[in-house]
C-alpha cells in the first residue's frame, strides 16, 4: 500500500495558469457532457481542512453517479507538493485535482459565474451537463445539500 501511495504522491498535480479557469468545467466533464462539481480549496484554508472529511465520500462517488469532479487548489505553484500531501491525508488522491495558479482571482470568479462569490474558501459549484451553474456553496457545504444538488442533475 505504501508503494502505491508513494507513486500517487510522485505523480505531479497539474499546475494550470489562471487563463485556463474558463476550461475547468469542460476539463472536469471529460469527453461526454455531464454534470460537474468544482470544489475550490487551499492548504492554508482551515475551513477546507474541516470540510474535506465530511465531503470525502460524496466527492469520491461523483464519477460513479455520472458527474465529473475537479478539486481546484488555489495554492501557489511552489505549494503543489503540500497540496498533494493534503489530498493524500484526506484520502482524496483518487479524485481529479489541479492547482490553479491564480495570483489575480478575478478571472476565476468570472469563469465560475457566481456573482456572490468573492473568493471565499472552501467553495463548491455544481454545473449541469450544459455547463450552466446550478448550485453554489460558498463556505462549507453540507454533504446532504451537495448530494441533493448532484442528484437533481443526475437522475
């Protein structure tokens, strides 16, 4: 098991420039149109550390339920190893993740399309199969509320 964990930790989490923010939903969806959950977090975010254990099961099950998922770290690129280590700590390495190099958050805020979002973390956004934002969780999301939002789009 430790060899598998070591191999996963050495596989580098992609670092994307902020210009890629508008493509996060389509990246998470993959080749087929499907609902998508984008979850924004950072290693320095205490609320993110508190939320990951409660959302872990929902995040891991999203692909099996027909939804795309992408964990989007907004740490600095030099924090990539720490971000990967945090995902390992919460047993979330199986969930697709990227580090978005966004020193200026405005392009990210525009790409998500939630006017109430000011960059507060954690933040979780649920998009329908057409890429339209359907539900926003600014701050910690309840597992039941996230489940309900995804279920409404994957029936």
